[in-house]
C-alpha cells in the first residue's frame, strides 16, 4: 500500500536532488519523532491488518465480495466512484464527464 508511492517519490526526488535527496526522503519517512500526536500510530499500525482480517473472515464464512457496479467510461473522470458524493445522483458533473457521457 505504501510501496508504489514511496518508490515514485524516490524516483522524482532522485531526478531533482540525486542520491542525497533520496536519503533525506527515506530519513523523513522513518523519522518517528516528527509525529507529534501519537494517536496517529493507531490507524497506521492497525488499519491494514483489520482490512486483511475482515477479508479473511469473509472468505472463511463463504461470503463473496460484491461485484462492482462501475460505469467504465466514467472511470477517468470519476475516480472516487462509490463514495458518498455521487455526481450522477446530485446532478453535478464536470465538463469532461458530461462530454464523455454525451459521446457514449
């Protein structure tokens, strides 16, 4: 979950500041003293294991994951599909999304 963004950041920093910048980036990633509010450790440590345990429990109980109901042509303009904000319901579409809907 963190590997791809961290590598992408490392590549971009390397292009700017070479190896010294990458070392500073990785140092900041593991600098735990920078986290002032220690309450942030709870989601950092427990979020992914909870998600994995819930998935394992669903599989053990024989439950299947629901099939996504995604309007595939809108994926490039509507990346947060399934969130509480649904422009198709509220009637708010971006100009690009409206053009893509018209073209279909």
